[in-house]
C-alpha cells in the first residue's frame, strides 16, 4: 500500500510505501528514507502521528546537507 506523507529528507509530501509489521508501521519514501510509527487501528490516531511528524520536521535541514565541521565552526564564529 502507498500513502502521501511528509518526508523529512525531501522536505515535501511524497509517496511512501507502507509496511505493517507486528510492532511498528514502516513508511518508506521513494528516496529510501524510512519513518517508523507505533501500530494503531484508529485512523484518527495514525493521522495525528503523521501530522505531528510533519510539524516536527518541516523546515529542518536534512542530515545529508549538514556539514558538522563547517556548520559548527560557523555557528561558533557568529555566536
């Protein structure tokens, strides 16, 4: 099954492949980034988890763009 969800790496709503496992729901973006959620049979609870994931990650710098030596040094210089 697939669903459109927010991907923290892509910073966009993208197609995710959904795998329902016994102890978690794994949603994998087309870019390969997985998101894991606890299982729930309540659609409202799942939608709330999806919405909280979007709110928490919207506007974040993807890890692939973060350069610790440069970014940390720059932050220290500008502090």
